[in-house]
C-alpha cells in the first residue's frame, strides 16, 4: 500500500498531467458523436445505459479480454458499429427541429 506521501506525490503528478492538452484531449474516433469531447457526459451516459464502454476506452481492455477469452476457449465478436449515416441523420433532424422553432 502507498504511504500518504506517495499518494500525495501521485496526486501532484496527475494534476500536472491534466494540464497537458494531449492528455485531456478526447481520443474517441467517433468525431461525429454528439458527445465527442464531452468525456464526462459520455462516460456518464455509457454507465447509465450499461451497454458497452465508450470507444476511447475499448482499446485498453480488448487485448486483455482476447487473451482471457482464449484461455477459456471461447470467441469474442466485435459489436457492429453505429453507421455514420445515423449520426448525420441526427444532425439533420436537429436542424429541422431548429427551423420549426
């Protein structure tokens, strides 16, 4: 277990990391997503719905899960991605709603 001082040093390191734009920049590949760059809201919605991890967090677990799945002699199949046309459809509908108001 860490000492209080080690923990404090870690907190200071993490505070310094959050000051670096490349660390806090949204890494999700779904740039058309309404919540792209709004990581707090994105993670909250994924937690609420409990369907899957946000795309930006999936690479962290994929390799580890693949190894585990192999150990128990199972297979893992990637979930089908939401088509880009759906994201464009949402934007178009939002524009239509704005024009109605």
